[in-house]
C-alpha cells in the first residue's frame, strides 16, 4: 500500500507509526492524466476552499465599508464647511446682515436659495421663510434687516451662479445626512456593541485607524486609549514629557462629562470597555447590542463613583446578566431567521408550482392550436 503525502515530515511520521509507504515526489507518475501543473492547481483550489470555509465570509459584516464611509464623512465635513464659508462671503456682498441672523450653515444655504434677490423677496414668502428658519423672530429680523441693509445690488447672472452653488451645498448637506444614516446601520450590523458604547462615528474612526475590526480587537486597552495620538506620544517620549491620556476616544461623550482631574481615569476605563466590546463584536456569530448597553451603563456608573463615591456593580455580575439577556435575544434572532427561511422556501415552492402550471397550460394551448 502506497499513500501520497505532500509533506515529507508527515510522510515520515505515518511511516513510523503505521508502517505505510508514503510517496511525495513521484505521485503524478502513478496517476494517469495527472501532471505537475494540474497537481499544483488542485492544491491551490483546495487551499482556497479551505480558507473560505474557515473564514465564513459574511457580506453583511464587512468593516471595509465602515472605513470608507467614515473617511468620506470626514471629507464631507471639511468640504461643507469650506463651501458654507464661501457662500456666506459671496451672498454677503448682497445681504451682509443675514450672516448675523442665521448662524446655521444648512439653514443659511436654504434661505439664500429661497430668497435670491432681496429686492424681489416680499412679505408673501413669509411662511416659506419661517418654515426654513423654524423661528418667527428670525423671520421678522430678516425682513427688518432688508429695509436698512447696506448690501450692494447684484446682477442676474451673479444671482444665477449663487443660486446654483447654494443648491449644490444643500444637496451636500442632505447627502451627508443619508451617509450618516448608512454608517449608523452598518455599525449596527458590524459592531453594535462598540457603537452602543461610544457612538457610531467614534467607533468607526477607531476601526478605520486600526485598519479593521479584527486589528482593533487584537489591540490592548492601553493602545486603544491613545489610538489617534501617536504624534503626541512619540513627542512625549522624545522630550521625556507627559504622555497623552487619550486619542480618538476623547470625542466620546463619557470623557466630556468627566471633570478635568478624572478625564485620564475615565479614558483608561473607557478604553478597557472598548477592547471588550470590539472583541465581542469581532468574534460573535450573531451580533447583538446587549453587551454594549451594559458596558455603557458601567462607564456611567464609574463616572458617578468618581463624583459621589457611590460604588458601581461588579463587572462579573453585570456580564452575567448581559450573557443571559444576550442568550435570550440570540434565540429570538435564530427563531426569526428560521421562520424567514421557511417563508422563503414556501414562496419558492409556490413560484415553481405556478411556473409549472403556466407551462402545462401553454403546452395544452399549443396542442389545441395544432389540432
């Protein structure tokens, strides 16, 4: 009996324990039609199939989309701020008092798009203007400022360009809102616990900075704490100064609530919880936000402890409760998925039966026509 084995060490081990002769180099010579090239292709295909089975790739849990979305969101914020400043300066030549009355950039762009030439804008448009400003006082202030404005007159061609630019800025604002909703839904699918703990945008920035959710899950809490503050860290190490207390997690609402003397302590605690949340999100089969809610409550309790000295619940007890709730939700999700698959299977059967019935009727009609 001869056994074909690719690895020489495995071949020697098999021969030693089972006394079976193993063949490695001349295996293609013993099998008809098997060449070295075909053998290498078969090995490559087997390796790819094994890797796909191990990874269990799921299109609904792709963190690459989160990385691209948060990068685009940050770029949109910069561009929208630049364009809003430009439209304020541009329309400010015609109606400079409007800048002081309307502070919100989105509202300002909508007012400019509605108003156009201030001399042609009458009291008849008061309801439309108030629907945009959502404030009757600001609406009255705009009409009052139009009477005594020091703005210059503007030509129709300039107004057309300002109107076109304002329309594009409004579309950018609306697209940013839709992109933020998309990011929120993707974070709910990929990293619901991390999103529930520190928010969708901060969680997405952590994932993007780490490169992937898997990389973030591998990081220790001390690395997550200063993630995004690498320049300050190396500068502190070089000058032997104080190292930074926080990086990207500084934008979390928890650190903003802490007092100045407790910001470093709560950032360390929050980084610990972020490490736990990212690992749960990365390695759990069925994503659920139960752990994120409990971790967020733990951070809030820790803030109360720093302020008032009230002892928070132990981590073991909190995680035990979270595990029980997560198991219940997991069973519910599995049950819903089974029902959905049954309905889908039933619908497919009905569609196939209807198609078969239509085919029989068509055949019968063709026979009647030929007869």
